[in-house]
C-alpha cells in the first residue's frame, strides 16, 4: 500500500485552489491523501515527526525563534505536535533537540541541516555534541551543516538542497559555485548538482520554490512560477529523477509562496 500524503486541514479552507490542484494530481497518480486536523497554520512539515530508517517517528521540540514573539501571528500559530500525533494515533520517540522539520534533509546515512539548528540548541549542546546527538537520533553516520540563507528568516534547508540519491544532492540555482554551501556538501563526499534555470544566474529572485518540491514514491510535484521556465525545470527534474518522468506535475500556488513556503513545506508523509 502506498504511504498517505498529509496536508493541513486549513489548506482547503485558506487556499482551496491549491488544495484542489494537489488533490487532483494525487488522484491521477494513485497517491492517497488526507488532512491533519488541529493545525494552527498550513505548514505541516515544520512540526510533524521525522520518519527514521527503522520505521519509527522522531518527535522533536518545535519551538522555532520565529514563533516566539508575543504579537499576533507568532505563538498563536504554533501547532502542538503532541496533541496532533496522539489524535492521529502516531507512536513517536522524542528528542530534546529544537528542530524545524523543514530544516531536515536526510537520505541514507547523511543528514543535512542549515546551521540555524546550532544556534537554537546552543544552550544545551555545543556544535560537536549536537552533531553526535543528531547522528544518534536520526540514525545517520554523517551530519552536514550548511549556512542559513540570510534571506530566509526560517532557516530551512528544504529550499536549499535535496537528495537525488544517497550520494548526490541537488542545490538551488543561486548556490551554484557558492563555496559556503557547496564545500561542506562535497566535504562529506557528496556529488553536487545545481538546478540550472535558462538565462537566470545567481541572484535569488522569485525562483527559490522550484527546489521546494513535494516528493513521494508515487509522484513529484513542483511549483509553477514562470511559464518561460517551468517546462525547462520539469525537463531538468525528469533528467535528475528519471523514475518520475510520468509522475510529475506543476502546481500554481503564488498565494502560498508569498508567505515564504512551498510544496514541501505544506506536506508530510510518515515514510
């Protein structure tokens, strides 16, 4: 049986057009889809537990700095993972680490995270101890820290780098040849490829959501941004992920991306 893909129950309420596109794509590719109840916002990736290689789900301390203010729109939008996981019947193992799910890029024996995680856990773990704890909790042999993008206040890695396979990663186009991001990845023995965009060079612009795609065993959905680039992006993704050549679709969602997230951010799967 294919693993279910989950979205926040708020998505069809707040962005019904986006939800209907994703639902239609899932139905077309045979991907089961369901809703997570009790969320405070649409970003389910951020607080839902992380699937581990042994099949368990790792629940972490979801207490990001961007939700620690006292004003409206901050702590009031902080979902409660304990209550949500209990309501879904999910059995989790817990860590005391402060983590955002959008900052977790793991495949095989390697975990990649933006170095924001170092700062958020500095009162309890030094960098070396944090690496050791992450290796233990995530059941990996290698932890790679890349610098937080200064233009991303959330400090997530899922718009910076994605795995192609256990030994190869794909970085967003504006990090191509950017040593602070590329060098730690290569230093961990990973092969690095860039998502090239025709005629677009190294300024971040509005094209960062292309790498924040939604991937399951059944499909790969990416954000439609620019009609002049979308087809080229799909062709490039089909080359890099040949198993998805007939399982790929573009989703128009500017009302979501202007809030700072894209398809990986709004989705979660227990495997």
